[in-house]
């Protein structure tokens, strides 16, 4: 395994050719390629990679709040999706889990936060984010610890942008019969039918899958299975495609018809608040298996 630890990015390449690239800003996975060099994640051509804005694409990290929470006092002043994706993380090093897989660790603590963010959310915390690359899978895991004396509540989510050929022929299965909050029309208590999810317009749904985190959520493209997402301790799955108008409205979303080539399936703990007492830890993870 070769690691190149640059000033702003870390890249790992397995002996069999698979690779992953992480931007220290936001500990954002920018790229994940299979052995043949085929890119698995969607990254906007307009994504800011200079730290001026959260990355549009790859796997941005959402913490300590999903979206905005105006009625949740402690996080009501935070920017959308919190500050983890907008902060500079430290590369803590690698551990080779085998001769042909590697785990890269990244850290962010309240000491690393800029004053503005610390003012908006004055809790002492530690985040440890691990990215594990193996020949047929990519895992990302976040451990949140309360390092202060004051309890806090948080939400966390792995905002994965999957690269697909054509959204019109994509199906997502594994969420059948599950309750969801539809953020497009605001209806909070819908239930998915026994059919797969298909896409014919803006889609923005927070599911709590009835079969639990161990049951795979599968993304097929043109009838071919491309990705299988298995979760650990992340009880919710957000499914998002901005479609034409919302893509047009995001300055960093390029090309403008790129919505046809991406789908977000996001593992998270966002439908309620995780309360961490002094010294408590919360861990949530996803493993994405290829084909
Ligand atoms: O995960 C879906 C979502 O919450 C959408 O509502 C949309 O806002 C998306 O995240 C992107 O949010 P961002 O702040 O990155 O533009």
C-alpha cells in the first residue's frame, strides 16, 4: 500500500490498483476507484477544493446536525449540516488491516475548531474518522466522543454521492415498506411501498429502514447492481437527487445536467438526537460493497 500524505490530501493505492483520495478539509473522500481505475463517487466539476466551501460530491461528513434544526436550541445557530465538513482535519496515520487493505485515520477536536464554530457549539468533543479501502469495498466510520463535562446531543451522517450512468434507470432497493420523511413535500409520515425506489423528479427522503442497519441498501443502474450499502449503528438512510431546478440553483453543482449521473444514498443517525454524557462515545459506520 502506498500513501501519499500531501499538505491538503491523502491518497492510498492498493497493490491491486484500487485507490482512495481524502481532502483534509472536511476529511472529505473525493475519489474511490476500483482496480481498473473506474471512479465510483460523483464529484462536481465545480466543487471547491480550497477550503472555502464544503465539497460538492464525494463523501462529505455531516456533524453535529443534519440539515438545520431551528427548534433545537444547541445546534440552531450552526450552518446547514454542521461544521465537520467545513473544518480542517488532521491525518492521524494509517494501519494496514491486511497486505491488501488499508485504514486511514483522521481527527477533529473542539481544539481544532475555528473560534466562530466553537462559539456556535461550545462543547468539548473528539471525532475520529476512519476510511478503510479494500479490493471490493470502502468503509467509513465516525467515532464521536464527549470530552467535556457537559452532555451534548448530535446527529451524524455520511453524505455519499454515488456516480451512476443514468438516474432514470437507477433503482434503490432495501427500503421497501419503510417509513420516511419526504422533504420535498414536507409530509413526515409516508411509507415506502414494496416497490424499489425509482427517480422521476427531485427526491429528498429520510428513511428509517424497517429491516435495520445490517440489511443492505442496493443501488442498481440499468438493471445491474452497482453498490450495496451496509450500516453499523446508523439507523437512517437519506435518498437525494436534486433534479433539474435544484441542480441549477447550486453554484458549485457542475455540469448542470450532472444530476443525471449521481444519486445520494446517505447512512446516518438523523431522525433523532444521540445524547452523549461526559466520556460517552457514539460510533456509526457504513461499508459500501462493489457490484
Ligand atoms: O442530504 C440531502 C440534503 O439534506 C438535501 O436537502 C440538500 O440540502 C443536500 O443535503 C445538500 O445540502 P448542501 O448543504 O450540501 O447543499
